[in-house]
């Protein structure tokens, strides 16, 4: 490994350009969003090298993560007739993976999309996830002898629409924060985002009308405290944009009943609240589809447990487009590292409704410590691979999610060597978690003390949302044959 880095460093040094080599934590997933979050950059600063197989052999193309190629333009620019992504086995043969860094030693034709060079500093990561590289965009052609082409279809970011919602069930917990809010934070700089407190969804299971208002407000405060910026995204309260329910009814006319009864989420809730199986609970996924489609959302940062709902959403969009003509994109889930945050009990996922399973966003250091102390562990002397389920697995997932360095690796090694000390790990983890939550808690205090500012933000968000919602409904009603 060292050799490869050394090789690249030599090459960079020889070319006389400035660069930054950044070791990546082992736990970082290989996708671009995770890297953008890790580097704390925008998508427009992230670049990827994509290897394509063509009728003239393998070529490498450098593109900015916020752009999309026009494939016809691309074929023309590089003079090929056929073009497809290089397969796993092609890459294996070449001894590389997609990713900026391996390219420095790779003998293939190399092209750089013009948009990359419009940036100042750019970041790329080695396809193997071991390290990242930051250099000035203008230096890129120097190192790689790349040919500049102009093949971007359109910048997708700044245009691509994102929608996500969090149920109004009171204060957020760490699972909501890692699974949804962190994804929202990563997207708000570059995408056209709407983030919602879905209060109507919260009414599908037993709730208290006396406290619902507070719960709604509380989620908004957590959104703002966590860093959602009303200048960058639209914030809405679902019930205040009545088009959500209107569109959901219209979509329901297209969607069959039976699959809704079979959804695992419906079955779970039915089992959890056998005396409260109301029609709205069954209807939940249709309302969720309407939430996103109302804004023609394309990307949805939510946890992995929402995948069945995403499928219903895509089916609604597909069905509508088939019957009434192209109207809605088919939205996809935006995956984040925290898409599944396990429970502190060691069984299942972190959930508001499971006592002892979660850490609240407003938990202080002592509370976090106390909660982590209760996570069940083993003797720590068995060694071998880190378990995939149970309390120890939970600790390692959290460690990875709050990793800023290689402590995750260190503790993993300790585990494998049979000499892990859970007390130490838990104390370290508590500090890491609190470090991240403390500024959020401080900001929350500010917003609690300035309710007028929050009201203003909500008013502004609501106005912007209503405008888009009205436009979509006009189009939908016209297409469905309703007089408007
Ligand atoms: N079902 C989602 C959850 O429980 C909440 C939700 C409702 C939602 N509407 C949405 C999430 C639209 C994303 C987009 O997490």
C-alpha cells in the first residue's frame, strides 16, 4: 500500500504541483456523498474518474460529481461509437477501480470534462477508499496529460430536487439525525431541497392532540439547530401545504389496495397498535409519495427502512406518467452512512418507541455516557471478527459513524486481538457523540429564545412551498381531467 502512495506522491512532486494527501478512515463507504460529507466540501468540488469500455479500449473520464454527461456528446468528443461503464472484471484486469487517484499510474486515454476545471480546489478519492487527494483543478491536466472535453449535459445539482420528511413525534434522536438530517445537510448546498415536518404522517399512529403542535415545532427547531439553512432549502410543515393531501387522493385513484396491505411497514404498525389500524395508516405510503412528487423530487434522504415506501412512490410516478403523460420523475433514496442506526439494546434499530434504544439530540454528556454504559457487551477476550449483531456491533457502528480518524480501526484491532476494553471505548464514543451534539444543543437554545425568527422562517418556507405545490397541482388536475 505504502508503495502505491509513494508512487503517486513521487509523480505529483515531480510535476511540481501542490497537493494534499488525505488518509481516509476505513469505515468510509466508497460512494461520493459519503466523501463529500467527510471532506466537508460541496458536490461541485468532488470529482470522480469514471472508466468506460469503448470500441477503442478503456478510457478514463474525469467529471465533477455535480454534473452528468450527455453520452452522445461524449462519444463524439472522444471519437468512439460504443461506450459502456467498465465492468468489475475489466477493472480487475486493469488492476484498478474507479477513482481519481489510481489514474496517476494508469496507462489509458484520459479526458477531463471542462466543468472540472472551472473549480478551484478539487477532491478525488482512490477507488480503493484508502486515501483522497486535493489539488487545484487547473493542475489536473498537467499531471495526467488529459485532453479537455465539453460533454456535460447540465449541472444536475442546483437543479436536482430533493425532498425529505421527518415525522412529528417530538425531539429527534440520534437515529433520525444520522439517517435523515445528515443526508439533508449534505445536500442543501448543491440541490434544490425541501425538508418537511410530516405532521399528518404522525397522526396515523396514536398521538396526543395537545402536544402535537409542540412536537411539530420541536422538529423544526432540531432541523435548524442541526444546521439546515432556510437560505439554502425550503422548510415546510406538511399540513400547511394542503396540496399534499389533495395530490395523495389523486394518486390513490391509480394505486391498487392489495400491495399496501402487504407492506412490512404496515404490518409492523398493525402489530404494534392492533387497536388503531385506521385507514390513514394504510394510506401512509400514498401520502408519502404525494409529499415527494408534489415537488417533483428526485432524491430522498431517508433510512433504509423506507425503501418499500420508495418503491410505492416510484410506482405511483410510473403509473401516473403512463396514464396521463410524463409528469413525475421516479425518486430514489439518497443513501447515507447512517441509513441504519442500530439500537443501544443491541437488537433492532434505534427507535423512539423502544425504551432504552436511543440517544436524544438533547442528551447531555452524562446521559450519553449512562446510556452507552448499558449497551450489552461480551468479555472482550474472544478475539476474531467483530460481531455483526448485538451490543458490540452497535458500538462499532456508532464508532464508525463518529469516526474522524482511525480510532475505529484501533478498536477493531483490539477486538480482534481479544484485548478490547469496552469501558474505554464507551467513554471515547460518548465524548465523540457529545462533541457533535453540543453545538446543535447550543443552537437549539438560541432558536428557543428567538421564536419570532423561527416563525419568520416558517412563513417564508411555507410561501415558497405553496407556490411550487400550486404549479404541480395545476398540471396534475389538468392532465387528470379536472376543471381548474
Ligand atoms: N415515512 C418517513 C419516515 O418515517 C417520513 C416521511 C413522510 C417522509 N413523508 C416523507 C420521508 C417524504 C421522506 C419523504 O421516516
